[in-house]
C-alpha cells in the first residue's frame, strides 16, 4: 500500500569527511551543514515542523551528548525535537512517519559521528549480545572477516572480487568532493583474514543533514523533489550463531515492503562498510550490473559512523534532484554483519 501522504527529500548537505576533527566540537561540525540545507530551501528554523537527529553517546564518551549538538539548531524559537541512538537514517524514518501522520509538513534530520575520538572497533562491540558475545569482545572488523570468509567458503565471492569492489568504489569517489578516500588504492596488508585494509572503511568524522517536506510544499522548495515511495526497516536475530551470514533476510523483507521489487531501480546507494557486505546486499536486493551501485563511493570512501546511512539516502536523493536518476534505492545498516537494515525507494517526477 502506498503512503497516505507524499513526502520528499528536498535538500541534502554533508561535511567533508576527515580523519580527525580535533579542533571542532560536534556543534561546530554540525552547524554549517544545518545552515546549508536551510539555505538550499530558503527555510528558517522557525519554518521547520519537526527536528530529529541520530548519533551515539558511546562514540562521544558522555551521556546525552546529542543535547549539546542541538545548539547547532538554535535555542530559539522552541522546536519539536527527537533523537535516535542510531544512524541518522532511522532518524529520517521517524521524521517521515511524523509527516505521514500529519503532525508536521516539514522536517529537518541530521546525524554526526566523531569516530576518531575513540577506538571505534571496540566501541561497536557494545551492540553485541551482552551474555554470550560481548564478553568475548570480538571487534567489528573480526566479525566482518567471519562474514567474508563464509561468503568465500560458499563460493559467492573471492579475494580478487572483493578487491574489485574496493577499487570501483574509491574510483567512483573521485567525483565526490566530500569523500575521505578517493581514487584506486592498493588493497594493502591483511587486517583480519581474509579482509585487507582496502576491504575496510576509513575511520573518520563527519555529519549530514536533509530536509523533508510534504506534497505541494516539497514542490515549492525543490525543483525536482526526491519522493519517498516506500521505506521499511527490519532486523535479523541478535545471535550471530543462528544466522546465515551469507544472506540478509531482513534486507530482503524491508525491500519487499518498501516496494523495491515493483519496478527496476537505476541507482543503489548501499551502506556496506566492508566489501564483502556489498556481495550480501546485492544478492538480497537482486541488483544486477544494470544498476549503478554506490556512484558516490559509498562507505568505503567515507564512513562517519552514525551518519553513513543517512548519507546513502542523501546521495540517492541528490541524484534524483540533479536528474541523473529516476528511481533510486537507498540502504542503511546497523549492528554486526548487517544485523538491522533499512531500505528506501526514491523517485523523481517525470521531467
């Protein structure tokens, strides 16, 4: 069933993604892109009906860190605001639902992460099952390596194919001025077999923001809005031991409910921080070579944790805005080995 109300992404902005931003606070990192998305539409803070953000206190190292970032939005006038302790893609989902219910006509969504401030590989272990897995402290790269080896053992890929994914992604990023890593790069040494450094995402800091609007308001604010035709998120079992790591049923189910398989897509922005995860997602989403996958370079070119999924949606929307895509798929993930997945379908109106 189609959404009861037409909602579109009308503006998108992101920071340059850097290895370190020690000289910047979260507020100083977020504020420029908030001003940028507002200026793209001509809106003021007082025109926004709902504001939602995504981040994690574990990376920031302090409780309720998102309240400080709200200073970037402004202390006046008072706003209707919410926050998710997840990637900003899930903040966008909340804002989308808010507009669908008629509670707001416009929404500002932003997300940020400063991965450089801590040992992100170890911080992400806090997502694991607290009784059986977390006490073992397996880091995120080691878990991704288990998934990659499972794919190789199943005959779904091999190390040269993974190297090809890395090279294609970072070559595509050469046209993205915000990317942290661009251009073809050697795969490097093994980090955790069978993953080499080139198979893994860069650690860095960054932020992103989008503006949503409903119906005719979206057409007033954007020449070619990116209409959200469907969006859904699903989760696989928490325990890795009961999952087939070569498949992603939650991605497939979310795609079905979002309407991905109703008609072909021409673009897919996949939140695949590791090369092996693109293999899993392509299979689950039934993407063939006719689809342009991660033309922005994807998470292998820039991976500001907690903003990367929102950037995938924003990059897909940007291609709708500039007319290079007519029907795009955007994907975001959270948790180890693609545990939770969100899928959105964006379309532009006929030109």
